[in-house]
C-alpha cells in the first residue's frame, strides 16, 4: 500500500511542519519541542488554524504501530523510530504548504528634492473660520492673519480647507527675511480660486516679497481683466519687469495653479503648468525684507486679493520650472 513517508528532522529551537491527508482532507501537522517535558508534541490543525489534537510523539518500533491519530481519525499517523519518519498509510507524501510571503513594505513616499530650499509652505488646512496659518516648511515661519483672513471649508483644493482672503484689510504677513526673494533663483507657486468683485479694478496680489516697505519687490497676482502677471522691481523703485498673459487667461471661481519662476536673468510665468509669459528679470539688491500674501505693500482696495489660496510654496535658490509641466495632483510633501 502506498503511504506518505515524511523524514523527521528534530530541533529543540524550531518547529517541524508537514501536511497530511487524514480521512481524505488535508491537515497541517506541527511538531513542537516541550523544553519542560524534554519531548516532542504533535499538533494537528485544520487549514483555518483550529487545533484538532495535540499529543506526545511516541515512537513505534519496527513491528508495532502506535497510532498518534487514534480517537480522532481513521487514518493513522505513525512515528517510526528506526527511520525517524512519520508514516501515513495509503497516501502519497504531501509537502507542508509554503507560508505566504510577507507583503512587501510600502514604497516610501516621494519627497521634495529641494526641501531644504523651501522657505514657506502653506497648505491652507484648518478649521472653518480659523485664524491659524501653519507654515509646514522646515523654517516654521510665523504667519499672521489680519482682518478677516481665515481658513475656510467652503472651498478646498486638497484636504478640508484653504486660506480665504476677501478684500481690503484681509491678508497674511510675515517679517521673516528668508521670505524675501532678493537675488538668485526662486519659485513661487500655488493654487488660487479667484472671486470677482465689483470694486476689483486693478491688481490682486497672491504673493509679494519686499526688500523695503515700498521699494524692491516681487509680485505675482492677477489683473481685473483676468490677466495673470508676475513682476519684479528693484530697490530704486524702477527697472520694472513684468511677465503677463493677455486678458481673460485666468477665469474666476475655479482653481488654477500659478507659478512665478526666476532663473538666471529671466522671469517665467506659468498658468496651469503652461508657460504663458517671460521677461528679463529686474536687478534687485540683497536687502532684508518681508512677505505679504493677499495684498501689496502699499496697496489699498484695488490691490487686495479676493478668493482662496491653497498649497502656497516658496522655494529660495531653485527655479523648479522653465518649461511646461503637469500641475500637482496632491498636496506638496512636508519633507
């Protein structure tokens, strides 16, 4: 009669496992070493992990069988002392099923290769009507809201909320000199949801970086004609450089991704990942300054931002884009 013969390899530190067909169904057999009793035990489980029985492994001599499965199965399990093997009469040998491989570790999230250069990162997340504006960059800038500046859940590009600024006196400010874009390359980018206002006649500023209260500045914003504009002006208040689109390029009441990039001596302007304008970069001095979001330094009603801002990121020393690119489809990483 054919039988399963499974050589037993004893070990007092590792379990010995094999599978056996008992009464026509497969079962998992696991031999464990009991250090207290100094002997092996045979544990038989069904395939869903239920223990059927456990009993000491009693060896059978050549001419006598001790059935380890007696009382549980008609099929016998014999441990043969002479060959140090388990014998199960009437079936062919079955290997113990391989344990499933551990699931692969998730790939690490892709970070920002220019993270060390990010001097401001405002995701715009917060409670509805909240007045806290958290900088998620490693610089941890202090950003203060003025007027009715708030986080709002009425519109959100990603997550639950965005920054809401509506008209004169509602803006964000920071006096950190690292936010001043003097000299070198830079990238200012973010999502905007512009709202139209009857009094909105000139320029709404998303982001301004200043060398001085009224001199030397970098601006990115939108005209009332829905033309997007990026501009630079040197510390003498002249030598103005502007890259801008024609009227109607940026529509209201929808999210747009805009970016202003300085690379070398050229200013680049992007709308939804498309290069829409270039200009020579203005000569600027390395004065200390500050940044303002939603309003020009000396601007009044006409210079105020109307709408929502999300994922505003400022990168010092790096021109991230000089040609068309795909706008981000997720929040910017925090590392």
